[in-house]
């Protein structure tokens, strides 16, 4: 049960080993459970002849709507369990953001499944949670990431709104 560098939660390798040896520690058991669930959802199956691994998430995503919902529920479970184990609010918000990206892009047929296989939101979230357990001050970094994402989202909404307004104005001018 290890992550190489807890300071970089998005790039650390993800390894799942056997069961937890300290059964008296419920937090360790919960963390081991989160690792196992994320492993099965994101990396359980090796693609023969490659170094690539996929999990159930992109496979379930091949089933329109019916596959995305159970995958999203399992992903939400990981975030809820991390929150119950004491993840900082900023970290939980960042984990939800990872799931939002996964859900939005992952819902695009075929392209979304390839994205799910590469994005690995569940393992990303478990690594992020582990990094915050090892370094609680990292929640400040998560807050900055959220602030930047919020500003970018706001700018995107403004640009899209302006584009729709300009397109509507142009369309109306063509009709008159």
C-alpha cells in the first residue's frame, strides 16, 4: 500500500497490495478498501501487449447511461468515504471536481471511455486523499486549485454567453 510521492497527488504511482495487516485500525481498513475499489475501477485489467491498464469504469461506460451511473455511484462512494475519514473540505471539493470532469467528458460516447481509461479519477482521488493525510497543509494547495478552476469556469461561461449572444444577434440580423 504505497504511493511514491505524496506531495504530488496527481502523478504518484498507484500500487495495491494484499489486505491490511492491522485489523484494529478502522481508518487503515477503510483506506485499503478505497485503494481496492479505485484499483478495480481504474486499473484492474492489463491490455495485452501494452503497459496500459484499464478498469471497470471505462468498460461500464461502453453501456450508454446504464454503465455510467453505477460507475459514478462507486466514484461518489470513494469521495464520501474520504470525507468521512476527515479529508479537508478543499480536498473533498477537488475530488468532486475530478469526478465532475470524469462524468462530463466520460459521458461522450467512445471518446469519454478513452478519457476514463486515461484520467483514472478514482485512483487520482485516493492519491489526493492519501497525500492530504500525510500532509494536511496541502489543503491550501487544493484551495488554490479550486480558486483557479472557478475563475477559469467563470471565464468559460462568459465567453460561451458572449458567443451565444453574438450568434443569436447574427441569426436575427439574417432573418430581418
